[in-house]
C-alpha cells in the first residue's frame, strides 16, 4: 500500500562548497494536497525543489518521492521519475521559437509515441483547461505575462504528472492574473489527482489555495502549519512576514550607528 505522503524529506542537509544552504530539513507532502514553502529570497526554497527533482544530491539525509530515494536512482530511473513530475518555472520559460501549441505538445512528442492526431486533441484539452485554447497559434512574444504563465502551466501538466512543482508562480503578475494562476493551481491539482508544491513569498495569494505551509529562514524550517495556524501566530519573524509589517525581527533600518551620532560627527567635521 503506498504511503499517504508522496514526498518525504528527512534530516536533509545541503552545502554549496563549504556554505551550508539547507540544515536538518524534515518535511512531508501528502498525496493530493497543495503545500507551500515560504520564506525570503535566498532561504533555500528553490534549492529544495532541485533536490526533489534530482538536479542536486543531498550532502546528508534523504529525499523520497513515491517511496523512491531520488538521489539513489540511476539515470534511466531518474528520467522516468521526472516524467511524472511537472515544473512551472518562475517566468514560464517557454520556447520562444515555438508556437503556444508546439510548446504544450513538446513533452508529448519527446516522451510518448502518441499519434499526432491524439497529441492535437490533448494539447487543445490542456489549453482549454487554462483558458487559452483560442491562443494555440500565437507565438510567446505575443502573450502577456499572465498568458505566458498559463501556457507554461498547460505544458507542465501535459503528461498528467503525479507531482507539480511551482517556483514563484505569482512573480511579476497583475492582480487579475494572480487570482487566475492561484485558482488554476488549486483546480488543476484537484482535477488531476496530483500533489503540488508551491515555492513562493506571496503570502496572501498562497494562503487562499494551499492546505499546509512550511516557513523557511536561513536554510531551516522555523514554522509550519495550516494557513489559519500561521495567521494566528502573534509574534516573531513569521508574523511579520505573513502580515507584511515593515518593522520587526527583520528590521527596517540596516544596522549602523545612531542617527544622532552621525549628525554630530558631521557637525564636528564641518
């Protein structure tokens, strides 16, 4: 019987050269859920996605997906695993010399032996799911930022992945596109019976759609819980981050001498 967790991370450490990036990460991503990993830029969120996808290997600890230790797979098994994963990159990363249709068809043509007639039907189905079937002949340079992100999402779900990973899916989008992408992440996860990991620092949009949140700082998990549980925290860095407060454990002013002392020093030199 398969584990209720699709992704299990235990005692994970990762170091670039001698610089520790992740320290003692323990995380469970249940099947069928949408889980967010939040934190400031540079806290290790994207590195964690790369470890799950097998682009990097742990310095210590284990990353298991569907019961398999990703870092122990040989090349063929790793590629088979990756075909069951979908990835939405931060700014879409569409192939600029391919039409919308061909971008979405790319994985089907590369990794299956499906006839072109069936690929056409599947591509139009995926584009219909993200509301862009009518744009299938357009080139990426004709798309708005929000449309490009939706095409990239259609491409990511082309092979009906068991695991979807989103790297800052809301970055650079207007308020309407934010809502559209957020709703699509939730809806497609449910429709596909998939599991989703959303790496983001967009608190308000993420909290509308996710089931659980891991909050990272300095390469460690410093808080975790449901959106309501994290909103209820009444102090500390997580509270400042969640509520968008200007000052707190992360100070507004960069450390330095007192302002009055700087003014006095300038007066003395005048």
